[in-house]
């Protein structure tokens, strides 16, 4: 192209004059300028395209690096979750919200239940009967209402019907876009056992405290007996001894000696009664036996057969609600014998004696009721004295006021209670609550 321009320039210079020369020269330089501009524009376009490609390439590399970092973070997070899930001392299970099918369980939960992973994965809790149906319904209701459960105490059944006490918490979580339930199970069986042992120990301490309180009250009774019942015969013995030493008359000495025997006999009876009562109070560790009320009643009727025949008494027992229980045999036989003997002793003269015994039980006690149709007791006058030592309320040749005191002492020595209801002329009912 430049060659053509030069040729034109020379031709013009030689043939057309100076004006034509200038015109040709203008077009020559214009062509050169245009060519330079076009070349520079192409260079700029190429440079801009190269820069754009470099920026895009850099952005692609950054996006790739970011994606790789996110993948690595997710992978690391998944690995951390797996480590925490498997090493956590709290039992953890993941199940589908809609079906309840287990998708994963950790080793702690397997240890609690005694199962292997294949026993649980892809199965429902209801199939395994891990949680009772009523508890499952309660859990479902709470999750629907609140979306979670916090520290619900449940009894969970593992392999071989091995029951565990557990605290259970549940959370609703999203995994792979689906709703799941994550359960946290904390075994509190040992804690519950410790609490039960503490409660049992507390109950024993309460029983011992009650026994000590009762024994302190009984000691006041003994102090009263010693101050009155023993002081009197001992004082009489001292007086008789002085009379005996001061007289020389043989017949008078024999009379005094006879009185000596009476006072000593009375003193022996009082001492025997005190010793027997003390033995009962101290003997609270008797061996427990599984006793039948029916059999113990039969033994008492055999012992009292003479009085039963003499009075033509009817003695009936209904022990269907509590036929037997653990108790010291000597105590139960003594209690039943004393109460039946009392009912026969204080019978009404105008009607045939009827004595009814009935047993029952509740959560804490075995209860025995002994009811008669005898002459009864006026509790308005004697309520606080019924079980006192040497307390009598009716004239009777054999009344010593010892039987009910001993009965109450035996019952309280084993942590039980006895109460009485009565109406003069209609009869008496004793209610005994034995500790189970």
C-alpha cells in the first residue's frame, strides 16, 4: 500500500504540480495514521481480552478453592460430629420423624440397652418395645406441641428385659433435608438405686427415732412403777423386819413371817412383769418369718379352748385380703392371744361372745382388725390409759393391766401402731398396722 502511495506521489510531483503534491502527501500521512490507530486498537482489544481472561481465571480459581474449603469444612465437621457422637458417654439415637425408624445409634446407648447396632438400625422403638406404648404417645404429643423434650424420666427396657431408669431429651433436627429426632439418653439407674437406699435408710432412721421416742415414754411408765409399786413393798418389808426383830413372841413372829411371804410374792410378781416388759422392748431384732394369719389364729384357739368352750364363743377370721406376711412368730402369736383372751375376759353376760378378725393391706402396712361384742371401754374416761402398764377398767379377778401394755410394746418394737375404738355396752375394736 505504501508503494502505491509513493508512486502516486512521484507522479503528481512530476505531472500535476505542487497542489497535487500536497494533496497526495496528506493522504499518505492519513493512511499511515489510520494504520497505526487500527493496530493500536487491536492491541488494546487483545490486552483487554487477555486481562479479562486472567480475571475470570483468577475468579474461577478462587471459587474452586472456596468450594474445596467448604467441602473440607463439611468433611471435618462430619468427622468431628461422628467422633463426638460415638465417644459421647450419653446415649444418642437418630430416628426419622415420620416413621420412627432408627438411622443411627452410638455405643453408649448400645451399652445401656445391651443391643448390637444391627438389632436397632432400620427398626422402630415400638418394635423393640424399648419404651412403653403410653410413654411413646406422651413423647409424641410433647414433641408435636413443643418440638423438644427436656429430661423426661423414663423406664427403658433393654435386651433380656433388663430395665434401666433414664433421663431422656429429644430435639428435632434437619439431616439431608429431612426431619429427624435426635434422642439423648442418660442412665440414672445407679442414682435411683442410691436414692432408694437413702430413702430406705431414712425410713429406718425414722422408725428408730419413733421407737426411741416410744421407749422414752415407756421409761416414764417404768419410773412410775418403780417409784410407787416397788417402793411400797420394799418399805413394808423394812417395817416388817423391824417388827420381827423387836418381838420375841413366836406366834407373832410367824404372823410377821407370813406377811413377809405375801409382800415378797407381790414384789416378785411386779419384778417379773417389769423384766418381761423390758425384754420385749429390747428384743426388736427377732427373726422374721412368713406367717399365716389363719394358722396363728388356730394356735390361739387351741390354747384358749377351755375358755372358748366355757363361754360358747364364736371366733371368725377373714384373711383373704392379706393371708400372710413377714413378722416375728413369737410376737404375732402373743398379740393375737392377748387380744382374743381380752375379748373373752371382758365379754357381755347377756349375749354370746362373737370375736371377728380381718386382715388387709395397703402400700405401707398390713392391717389386722380384732372386733368383739363385749362390754366395751369408756374412752372418754380411759382413752389415754388403755395401753398403760397396770391399767384396768373393769373389775375382774384376773385383770392385771399387763396384756394390752405388752401387746402395744411388741407392736411398736417392730415399728407398728395399735389403736382402739369402743363404746360401752356394744364392744371394742382394735386396729393394728404392721410395717410391711
